[in-house]
């Protein structure tokens, strides 16, 4: 009996991991034009996935998403795809999603204090910005200021709103999924 319960949970966890990768593939390409710079909603989804799956399954979902985009399916911003995008000037922000997941996930899993969850989420976003900005500087031969003005400054306000939304909704989603016996 216990073995079948374990197998059932493993199956559910695998299905949820694949489902979250699929959701990233659906949300990733969609942009909202706000002035000159389009904004995506993928960061809020990444945080929600951390709340739902935990750090390592969320990272696996993200790796699946990045791999799907790498092989050429149009899942990145603006329905782009391929190695040129992932390894190009803005690819560091995509890879930085993994830092966002790991940092925020470790705080969310290890601490009960919700303010520490928020701190982890902000540190994860900072890590994503840092990696992406350094990558952009290297790939596009930009100064630090130019890279920040291109890849960070236009997004900060929107990303902070995404953090707030995920901070409020993440625990609610997790609680409802646990209550429905979908999560352990």
C-alpha cells in the first residue's frame, strides 16, 4: 500500500513538473507592449512555480523550458527561439531564471517567516539581473551603465509588481494544492 502511494506521488510530481514547463512555454513568448520595452509575465509564473513545486522541481521545469527554446520551439519572448537567443545578448536573463528560482526557493523552503520569503524573492531577482546584465555587457560590448539602462531599469517596477503578486498568491496556491492532496 505504501509503495503505491509513493509511486502515485512521484507520478503527480512528474506530471506537475512537466505541466509547469508547459505553462512556461505558453507564458514565455507573450509580451505586453508598455512604451518602447515589452514586458513579460514569466517572472511571476517562475515564482509561483517555486511555491508549487519547490526549488529543484521548479528548476527542472525551467531547464525543460530553456531546452525546448534552445532546440528551436518559439517559447522565448516574442515567440523567438534557438541557440542565438539563449546564447545571445539577452540570454543571460533567461539563464538567470535559474538563479531566481534557486535563491527564492531556498528561502521559501527553509524559512517560515514570510518576510524572508520576500527577501529571497528579491535576492533571486537581483541574481537574475546581475547574471543577465554581465552577460549583456559581454555579448553586446556595453558598459555597465548601458547594460543596466537596457536590460534592468525599464523592467524594475514591473518586476517588483510581479514579486508582490507572487508573494501574495504563491502561498494561496500551495495551500489549496495541499488541501486537494495534489502536493505533499
